[in-house]
């Protein structure tokens, strides 16, 4: 049956200091996701659900809590990295509270694992890469902040957890993600895969182009700036650093407007003072003309 997943949607790009470039978004799928599952039977199942706006979404769910020694995997399709060195994964998921399941054995889990595998081409099969850690690289074990019970299930409203994890450096042309269940009852509702860039910006009178964030969260990627038109360097060569979160920091050097020019628009433009004088004169003349027209208007006739 269809389940209504009720949650407050929060935009990933709330921090305008960085650019988010989407690589994969399961919520935009208009047909089956068609991810690969292991084993073939009694494992992850793709089902339809609805988000809070009643839009159809494709989800994966698994619930083999009464059988011990579970090892259920679901693998995404091949994802091209598009030059990114560090990848971010946002996951929305719901997990059943083991204590709310009557007669459940102690092997019931409320966590799952996230893995990735790099590849220069889409060469995965039903048996390759092998379904195990090494060659897969483990990113993290994820746990639910909120789990749902039988009471919640009766109302067909799940409690949604949102977690973001990142990994890197990656150097191959692309990668796969995999999610491993080992005895839980859960739904993987949405998966968004993205990377971050520092946006095009003007700092200290210099223009810096979009720059990929570094491979590590602590990375600082050097970007060289160019003086804006009618400006020139007055300090050491202009530099800015893009950190691992896609935010600019550590500005070095500066450009200043050349003689006869003045910084306007918060220092993003060097405009000739003659042009400024003409503009100001034009505004004064406009004001005088308008004032004359108003004061010279004849009295209305009654």
C-alpha cells in the first residue's frame, strides 16, 4: 500500500555561500529507479509512496527482522562525479522501533551502513563488485534519531530522519553507492548525491571564478583572482581559498581602482569619476526641471 511520508522539506542550499551541484536525486525519478539488490529474493523492495505534497516518489524498503544473519544490499546506478573530489549524500529514511514489534528476536537492528565504490566506467553486475566491505568502502553506520511504532504505522505516517554524509577524495570518473541492511525494518525514502563549489565572487576588488571544493573537509583550494576592470593590484598576488564545504575564506592581496576611478556597488565596480560627476549633474538637472514644472504649474480653475 502507499504510505504518506510526512515531513518538513528543508532545502539543501540554505547556505548561499556555496553552490550545490546535484549528481543524482531519487525524488525526481519519473519511473522505477531500478537499483540492483542482493540477494535477489527476500531483500530490498522498490515501492511507491507519496511525499507531503502528494507527489509520487520511489522508495526502497526492507523488513526481515524475524530472520537472523541478514545481509541485504541495494546499489544505485552508476553516478558520474563531474570533476568533484568530495561527494555529499543526503538520505531521508524511516526505521521501525524494534521494541514495538511483537516477538521480535534480539537480532533486530535500527541501523544500516552506507558504502561507495569507485569506477572509471559502468561495469557493475549482479555479482560485481562483490557484496562486502573491501572492495566497497564504508562511509558510516547510520542510526535513526526517531523511529516509528505500530501506532504510527496504523496512521500510515512515518517519522522521517535526514542525515548527510560526505566522502573523498575520489579520482575515478564515477562511483556507485550501496546501502546494507543487516536486520532492520526500514524505508529508504530519498537519496540526493551532490558536490559543492565556491561560487563566482568579487572580493577585495578582484574577480574569482567558480571553484571546486577540496577532497577533504579541511582542504583549501587556491584560486587566483583577476582585478575587475579599471582596477590594479596594489598588494601581493590576489588569492582566495575554497574550503571543503564550498565556502570562500582567507583572502590575500587586493586590487584598487585606478586613478580617476572610484569604487561603487559595494566595491564590485570601478567607475570613472567623470562618469559619476555627469550622473550626479544629470540627477541635479532632473530634480531642478521637475521642481520647476511643479512650482510653475498654473492654479486650477474652478
